[in-house]
């Protein structure tokens, strides 16, 4: 009996892993709705975005970038968010409300 070539085994494993990953993404949309609701809250309340801009400017004045892990952690703690949600919120806010923040 002849064994399959090593490359065909790798391709089979790659295909199987790809299928599992794609199947996993089928469960992801409900998780995606949380950041959407978070961003909608800033859209509906621009003052929230402006307040966050002011806070981010203070971090800039201290030499910290809005992309730093310290800023993300501070925003997450202050707003009771996960670090991933805080990062999304900060990026969205900087993009639409305070492009001067670095």
C-alpha cells in the first residue's frame, strides 16, 4: 500500500483547519453586535466622544499615544469595557471626533 505524499497530507490538514475556522466564524456575528452597539452609543451621544477626546489629549500631553496599552487599559477600566472594546472605541472616537489626537 502506498502512503500519500507529504504535501497532500499537509493540504488535507490545511483544508480541514480552514473549514473549522470558517465554521467558527458562523458563531461570531452575535459577538460583533456588541462593538456596534458601543459605537452607536457614541454616534447617538457625541458628547461622549468629545469627552473621550479630552481624556486622550491629556494622555498625549503626558507623552502617551492613544494606541498605547496603558491608554486602552485606562479607558477599559473607566468605561467598564474589555480591552478589545476599549481599543475599538478609542480608534472610532479618534477617527471621527478628534483627529488631532496622536
